[in-house]
């Protein structure tokens, strides 16, 4: 269909090269957070019942997808070779 796949991939035209001093310099720490900001930040990472429910549903879905894939592989019957229709064809196959 496509002869050259490079036409499908976006090309990067502009590249930003930082000076060597900026690459090696350590990042300056952010300002110290006050206790109210710390509590708000911690509240974002506390596990909730909704998070557990979503994780459970994701586990059920991935388990069912895996089980379906394993079942397809296990119960797959390879196509049988067609039987020769006449004795003449059998003799031709043997020669």
C-alpha cells in the first residue's frame, strides 16, 4: 500500500540544543510548601474506594482478555488437509 513509511511519521524540524552548562547544572528546588499545600498534595495521592474499584475492573477486564486468548489458542483446530477425490490423484501425489 505505502512504499515509503517515512511519509507517515512526523518529521522533527527544529531541535533545541541547550548549552552544556545548562544540561549539567542541578535544578533549583521549588519554594517550600506551607502545611495547607502539603495536605492538598497528599489528598491527591490517597487511595479511595473509586480507585480500588477501577483497579478491580481493570483486573477483571485484563483477566477476561487473557482467558479468551488462551481459550482461542487451546481450542483452535487446525484446518484438515482435503482428502484426494480419486485414486488417480493419489497415484500422482506418490510419483
